[in-house]
C-alpha cells in the first residue's frame, strides 16, 4: 500500500457534536505531536521565511492569522518566538468549531490574541488585513477543488504572504503514526484521525496541481521532517 491517491474518508473530528472533553484531549495530544515531531518548528520556518523576504519596519505590529486554528497551539508557539525576537504581533485564530475556539480562549488569555468562530471564507477579516495567513494540519480536511479556492483566498487576503504546513502522504508516515498513537494516545479521536490524516495528506504532485489550478505562480514547496510539506506563497 503506497497510498497513491488521497483518501476522502471523513475524520471523526469533522463530525458535529463531539463532547468538549474529547475535543480538549484531542487538542492537547495534537499540541504534543506538533511539539515533538517538529510541526511547530515548521510553522515558525514559514513565518521567518515570509518576514525575511518582506523586511517589515522595525517595531511594526505584524498581524498573523491562522485558519483552522484548533486549540491555538500554533499561535502560542508563534507568540513565544516573536516575543524572543522582540517582534510585536497580533494573532488571529479562525475555526468553525465552537469547541475549539472555547478551548483556545480557556487556555490562552492574552490581549495579543483574537478568536473568530466561523468558516474561514465567511470570516470578516477585511478590517484586520492580515500580513500573513497560514494553516497547519488543516488542508488535508478538504478536496483538491476546495483547496484551490482556499489558496486563492489566502493569497487575496494576506498582504505579505501565506503558507501551509501539512502532511506528506507516505506509507512510512502512516505506519509510524498509527503505531505511536495506538500505544501512547488516550484519545479515540487521535487514534482514528492521525493515521487517516496521513492518507488524506499530499504528495508533491498534488500541490503542483492545486497551485496550477489556482493560477498561483509565486510559491515554493519544501519537504520537511517528519513527513511534512511547507508551501509558501508570496
């Protein structure tokens, strides 16, 4: 099984009316996975790449928006890094699941953050005008056609650039995450969805096709450990 084609089997997390405690356990474990398997590091690389290529004025507040923010762990990692670099930021998290936004608000109490409960394409961010828009482990929930619309939206609504941090569809990644979650996870959502997420992930040709159909030409694709893609659009 070399996973030549993307799976479109629905993940459990995409269902409605999941108990809040189950969502919380899922968010905690995803934060752990992102921390120890390098997901947050890749997100920070996306931020650094765009900032280094656009040279923002010293002291200028950079507005960074994440779509599909979940529990806000990516934005928290960004805040810690920008604080060390003395880069003032405003962080916006958008997610359609109220449970995820409630969890983020419960865990993060900081005026630098704003939370919006809405589908990303329906969120009113005109007045916000984000410098950077990104997603992490979000795109694999969508079809290639839906992804075409998403990257166009990200490009049109970001002033400096956008990036995507998502999964490489690979048999080794699938086998490893299935084994790890079966042994160590306490979340039925993670045990089911983490391996399925890899099957819903991408190969490089998928990204090339999506960007071609979206008519986006100024972008780069980078493979990252552990089995991630970092796609950066300017």
